[in-house]
C-alpha cells in the first residue's frame, strides 16, 4: 500500500496533550500498516466500515469540531469529505449512507492519508497555543473517539477476512487470549452503593452523573466463560432448545441458523475459529468471544445462572473481585442502555455522541484484547444491539446470593456423593443424578432414538394391557409414580382408569416434576395432582392429600434395573412401606436379550446417550464448581454377561487432574468413571427379587421382541 509518512512522529511535543494526540493518531496508522489498498476499501456488512473510512472519519471529527471552530483561517481539505465521512451527526448535515461506505472507491487510500497529514499539521498548530477548558475536553473526546474506531477497525478487519475463502491472517504475531482456569463465584454484599464516573479524568457523558443505587446480595464469577464450557453448551443442544432463549433471540437463531459463536467452523480437524492470527483451533481453556447478547443470556439460563447487571459488574470490579476485566472481551450485562438519573446530553452536535442511542441496545462492561491501552475504565459503558456479535464480546456469570439458612451445594447430598464417588479406588457416580433439567430432556430424546427399544416396547405393551391393569384399581385410588419423567405412560394408565382420583409423582428433579404435573393437570381436569419432590428410592411419607386413598404404585421404564440387586430389594421394601399393606405395584423391567441389541440401545448412532452421560459432568461443573473438560472423556457402553447388566462409563482420554468443590481428583489415561448399571431380568429372576423385597407376583405381561415386561405385584 501507499507508505505512511513519518512527519507526524517528528513534530515537536510541546504539551502533554500534543503527545497524546501524536501517540493515538500514529497507532491508527500502525494498525492499517499490514493492509493493502484492496483490504481497506471493502465493506463486509452494513454494520462494518472499510478501514479507509475509519481513518477518514476520525480525521473528519477533528476537522469539523475543532479546526473549523477554533483555528482562524482554516480551510477544509476537501469540502466533499464533510458529506462522505460524517457518521450520524444530524446537526452537522447530510451524510453518505452507512451501508454504502464500501462503494467509496474514491477518494483513494493515498488521498485519505494526505487528508490525515493535512489535519494533523493544523491540529499541531492548534495544540501549540493555550486552549480553553471546553476545547481541551473536546480534543479529549476526539482522541477517545479515535480509540473507539481503532477497536472497530480491528473488528471490521476480522469480519472482512473471515468472509474470505483464504481465511487470511491480519497479523500472525497477534497475541492469543491466555488460557486459564474456569471462573469461581465470588460473593458481594448488597446495600446502597454508588456507581458512575467520579469526575476525575476523561469519561464519556453516558458514564455519569454518579448516583446511588441499591444492590441485593449476589455472586459473580471472577473469570469469563470458556470455550470448553461453550462446547458443553453446544453438545447439550444449547442452540436447539427454545426454552433457553429469549423470544427475539430464538427467532434470530432460527432465521440465521446459528449453531456456534460467530467465527467458529467445524471440519475434519474439529472446531476452529477465525482470529486476527488467521484460522486456529478452538482452545477449550480460552474465553469464548464474538457472541451476541441473546447467546450470552441463553448460556446463562443453561448454566443455572444469569448475566450480571451493570451495577453489579461495576461494584465487583471496584471491589477487586474480577479477573479478565478489560483485556479479553467486553462482557454482556443484563442491563438495557438507559440514561443515569440526571443525565443531560450536550446542547452542541457532540451531544448526539451517546444519548440518542439509548433505546433497544444492551450494555457491555470491561474491555477487550483489541481495546487500546488505557482506554477502558470500570465505569465505561459500551453498548450494542442484542443480536450483534462481531464485537469481541464474551460473558461472565452471576447469580443471586444464597439466602441465609440454605445449604451450599458443596455440602448437599449431591456434593457428598460426588466427592465420595470420585474418591473411591474405582470411581463411580449414581445414575439418579443424571436427571437435572437438561438430563431429563436428553433422556426423553434417547427414548426417541432408533436403537432405544425399551420405551417403545413398554409403551406398546402398556397400551395393550392397560385395561387389564385398570380393572384391578379401585375407585378413588391414588396413583403413586416413582420418577415422573415425561409421564407418557402415566397418561395411558390414567386414560384406562378414570376412577383414579389422585396422582402423586415423586421425582428428584423439580423441573421434571413440575412439567409432569402441569401436563396432567391440563389433560385430566378432574384429577387431583400432589407432586412430591424427593428421592423416590427413599421417600418416607406421601403428601397429606394421599391419606384415605388406596395406593397403587407405578414404576415403569425398567429403572429398577439401575439398582444393584441388594439396593433393588431395599427399594422394593421402602416402596412397600410407603404404599402400605395391601397396595398394588406395577413395575416395568427389561428382559435379557442378545448383546448387540443391548449395546446399541445404550450407544446410539446419533450420540444422544453419550451427551446424556456427559451431562453429568456438566452438572458437576455447574453445581459443584467443577472444571471437567467434557471433551476429555469418551462414552462407553458394555454388556456384562456374568452380571446380566448393561454398564455405562465415561473414559478418560488422557492423564489429567480435575477439581470439584475444592477437591482434586486424578484421572489416568483410560481410567473409567462408572455412571450406570442397567440390570436385565428373566421372569424367574425378577419374581425372586420381588419376593425378597416383600412383594408377590400376581401377574405379568411380556411384549413382542425386543422383549420387556410389566409385573403386577401385591403387598
């Protein structure tokens, strides 16, 4: 490209402001130095601008607002430039349409560089003389404005290069974002606090006035969400679950087909992302960037957290709780961009700088790796539309503080069981913890796979025999279901037995429980529903509504196979005590069959079961501050013929260390984490098991191949 002159660097620095002017203006020209003239003319999308336009527009700002107003006898370099390079200042006059900036093949890059030289020379003359305070402040605004465009220039270059099939690098030496640990939640007390610029040094007008605001107690992550966490979100179907998304966001996802952050692409080498260094592998330990507000909000919903408000973010930054504050990515907040109390835009044209955009955009805080040095501060308010994602924008999570008297997840049963299971010589976890909200949805998806026969076979069997089962249920009975799931089979039984008056679903997952209750209340208007949030294997007491009813237990889905035989006996006895003497219990079991059919059912071709298995690690990360990298583990399903059971494992791909709830666990290459057993039965073996549990078999029904069975037990 045309060489950049060095005269500006040689001008005498007669004042601190002049030195700053020289430094910032020179940085813009260094940023465009790697570009050719062709690179500097193209506009890749309406939101972006050509590099040539950025250089000219920042120069136009100084010419229009400073030289024309304050330097006697100044003559514009080219009167046409006032039209070509105005951005949005209505008070200054008309302007070239934003979306057509890429059509400006003239003036040439060389002509724009001459324009910069002309304005710089006259600005140095202006800066050499004493200036009133308001003029000095306007110059500072112009310098901050140019720094903003330096960042925009790099954003726009990356977007432009990403559209090229060559995927060129802007600078092979451009530093990558540092990898590191995942964030940890840090608490901050609530109360009355102040936010906004304190009045010392430069700030944009939207950073003030400083004012009081009240914060509830909250927790905020000290680091940004990583690519590895985002990969887990994607693997769990994050871009395909409407319930995670704001309505407008879901419409944008559907319209644009989003399935990953903006610059990610998947090929035979795995996931790669376009950066200023070119196309590079996605680093799971590096922070995720170039995501929209909609994506950030969906991830936070998935992670059982939320985005911080801008007041929370500023308070945490001021308290020194945050890492990666302004050197990686701007961070979305849940705050809409509005005026602070007492805000008034300036009466002059520069009053259009911020105030006019306070509608339909969201606030980001912090700074990015492309933000000029010294440009960011804790009160800085960046803002973009919620669908925009070519900015270097990421997120950190926040959540409401735990209320006094609640149990820390680390001290919960889940936390204790996970720590115990990972500490054992042969690591294992209980399959009951599969069923958080995401796990419950994944299990429903498993039931729809071609290979997973148990649900289809049992549903067909229940459809056929439900009238026979219903005939043994007395009027006014209470149906007690152990593990509510999707309640599809429950509806079949309720349809066949309208005499059932009360439905009591028992489940450890509040999400699954509420979903089942809502569906059945809607479909069966006369049915009373009394959900019980509990571990169904150990529930001690039914809800008060169940008193006075005959109890009929319902345990479909062959879930009893997940217990060891001893635990299954213990469960059957517990269920007997819960339901009472003389109760009726319908239990579904899977029967022994050929190994190929069984293994395929637990390792489907679409990988849904693998995601279901790995979701257990996602839950540990979310609820117990774990740092499992999901991609470090493979799903494994095996048939154990001697024990007559299917076994599921997560197998470590390499040696590594994992932290969970403050504890450290070592995994060797190939080491297995045992996550599920699913025992299969014969009619004889299950009858013997039921007898050990205090029940007698009053009847059973067997499906067509692949065979499953329903047993009718009497207490």
